[in-house]
């Protein structure tokens, strides 16, 4: 399980990083809101532990941006802002929990594990590769936190490629699975569909994940 810590108090950040790493988590850390936003846009995490008062971008705006982009990564606020109004605001923005500083590490760890248990039992199928996340149940896809405007066929095609990461899928197989039609092998309809999908999934981003194996088919893979 991977956790992103966004905390501007460097001693607290070091303490949390050490404790969570020793508890078996993969930990990434950001010491301000700008770095935190950059990491949120370029990576996927199982949980975000977020302070409210941060340089650059505060915790409220980071969470609001995350949810506006369709990203439902669990978020736990860890902050000295202890008023009922602040706690209500955090939860209404979409936080999964809110813990007040000073705190006991054992309680933080228990809350993190509780959130992760809940998130792993959600009846949603999430497919992830690099900064691409596909929420199958909601028929939504995001890349680097940005919602992708896909047609229903494009979404189905992307899901199929994502369920077979690293596997080369032939044009015939894609046609049968997505369109339920046996296209002639010399038809270029799959090539056109892939090209249009790339326009939305790959072209706006520096890292390309849809690849062609000439004469064989297509695959989704991080290279």
C-alpha cells in the first residue's frame, strides 16, 4: 500500500515517514502544497495524509481539486485545525477522516488501516497504470488527475487494453470484444479507433502508454 504525506512541518514529516515505512507502507512525501499537487497529478496512491495549512496550496484546495477531477483516492486530514466547522468542511469536501494534532501514532495507524480496509472492499473495479486510472463501475477515466472525455466505445476499448496490460491484443480480438462484430482483417476501423483513443489518452501527456506492435496488434504498457 502506498501513502502520500503532505505536511510542511519537517520534523512531523520525517516522523510520519519513518513510522509508516516501518509499518510496511510505501511512503512518498511532500513538504508544501505545490509539491503535493505535482505528486497527486503524476502518481496514484492508496491513501493521502494531508495537512490543511500548507505553503503554496492549502489542504482544502488540494482535496477539492482531487475530487473535482474524479479522483476518489482516500484522504485523511491530519491538522491542528480543531474546530467543528473545520472538521465539517473537511468531510464535506470529501475527506474520509479527520485527525487533530497532537496525535498518537497508534491512533493514526489504526485510522489509516480502517480507511484502507473500507476502500479495498468498495464494489468498484479500479484499473491503474502509471497516472491512468479507470473507474469501471462509474465509466470514468482520468489521467494525471484530469478527466478523459471518452465515448462509450473508447472507454470499453481502454478498459480491455488495461485489463491486459503488457499483452499484445490483435485487431480481430479487439473488434470481437468491443464491437461484437467480426471485421475483415484488412479493415482499418480498429486503427482509426486506436488513433482517436490516443488523441485523448496519450497526446496531451508526455508519457505514452498505448503502443503498436506492427503487424500484430496493440498494447497498453508503461515504457
